[in-house]
C-alpha cells in the first residue's frame, strides 16, 4: 500500500487526547529552538518541512544557491535521532551509486563465491538529495521506488528501507545552467515543493554576524525513530469534516482543464492539473498543521495554507501563461479566491454542484 493511502480514512479516525496534541506541539517547539541556533529566519519553510515529516511525506526545496537549504536539512537531521545520509547529485552519478549494488564476495577459507548486496547511501532514515536537478533523469528516477514504496529493487531482490524514511531534496531554479528539470512524475512523489526565498535585511545581518565569528552552536536531538513514528500515527487520527474534504477536492478538481465547473481562467492558463495524490497530501498536511498549532480538528484555513506547496509542482501552466509571466502560484491564488469557504455556499453554488457531480 502506498504511503499516501495507508492508514484509516480521514473521516473515521479515533479521537485524540489533549496530552497527545500537546506532545506534538511541544516537539515542534523544541525542534525549532534547536534549529534557531543555526538557522536564522525561514520559519515558514521549517514549518512546512516539519508538516511533511510528520505526514510521512517528502519535501522538495527550491531556491538559488547560498540560501542555507542544505544546512537547514542537515541541521534538522541532527535534531532527530535518526540515521542521515547526504547524496550530492552530479552529472556523472549513476543509479547504483544511490541505491547500492550486488558485489561478488569470496570466502578466502573455502574459496566459495557469492553475490552480496552492498547498501547505497539511500539506506538511511533521512536522505538529503542535494541539488537533485544536477543529475540526469536516469539517476533521478532511482529515487522513485524508494519514495513511493520505501524499498529498493536490485536485480530480482527487494530490499526494505529503514523506517521512518524521508527524502528532503534541494534544487536550484531550472533557469540556471547545468541542471536537468525533474520529470513531473518524480515531482509528484514530493508532498510539498517549498520555495526558499532571500532573507530580510535583519535576518541577513544576523547571518553575517553569526557566520563570521568564532561561536559554535551545538544542536541536541529532540526525537528518536520510535517517537516520530508514534507522532505520525497521531497525525492520521486527527478528525476532518466532510466539508473540509469537499473543500480540498474543490480546489484540486478546479485545476483540471476540461472538467465540468472549471473556471475560465484555468482553461486559459493551465496545461495540466493535479491528480488525486494532491488531495491526499493536502488533507494529511492539514491534519499535521492543525496538531502543530495545538488544534484537534482540521479547518479550511489549514487547506488554504498548504494549497501552494502541495499544488505548485502539480499544476503546470501553459505557454500562454508563461508568456504573460503567470505562475502556478498565481493560478492557485485565483482558485482559492473563487472558491467559497462555508459549507452552505459551496453546496449551493451551481458551478460546484457540477464539480461534485462530475
């Protein structure tokens, strides 16, 4: 069973206690405190990475070089008592360099030879796929099975990856030289695509002050593997109303050109819309976000807050939009503005009745 549809249905989850909710919120605060020793600002990015981890999702970070994407992920790994592996993606990296390979091993005493699987760097709890768009598609594709099924197939043998398992990848904008754009199929495996932007003046001032001095901060582990798995299970037990599920579905289904009820501007600007995985990730992420903020239920605001990181790499704008400088984020904003938030408005709107009936 795939990660995104494993577990109980979103409308049939057991109630959680105040103690359970407080545990996840406290874990978030402790992780942020440790990260703040090294990382300045980027609170929204950190929040979305944590939501991805507690939702059992993978996260793709995009930003120009020098914005501490790699440092952020490696520091986060130090706050979690998990095995960590960094893979530096380069044009000459081969799939076997990532997954591992079978090698011939000889017993010197008996002379007997046999193949033994030598694990690659992918066999760790947290994988930093650094500059993933620097390597050709063949090597990029070596991550697909691992991200989807939590296993690696070499020859005819399947090798299970350790749990929990996260891929936190970084990439530079595709406009820069020497990069290979990630195929849409692989981008869809990432729960979120998170943009890492330039820091503010005060944040960059603090970065300059910290990194040019002699102070060295030590980061302490906050959670271990068993605790993380328990918190992931806790996230799935957060209740979500049918209205919130329908709202999430409404946002996603409006990205699909040719479907009933789709706005005219989507038909004009979008070349390809989001699939069902987007709805699953949106609801799971909204559950994690609610708990991280100390709430016991999912609200429409949680869905809205995660719409961009979930949809921006799943909504492909067409040539007309690109020529006008329209981005997928702007299309998502317009879809949110065009979608009623209350249950009565949503159910009574003729356009959404077509969407629900299609």
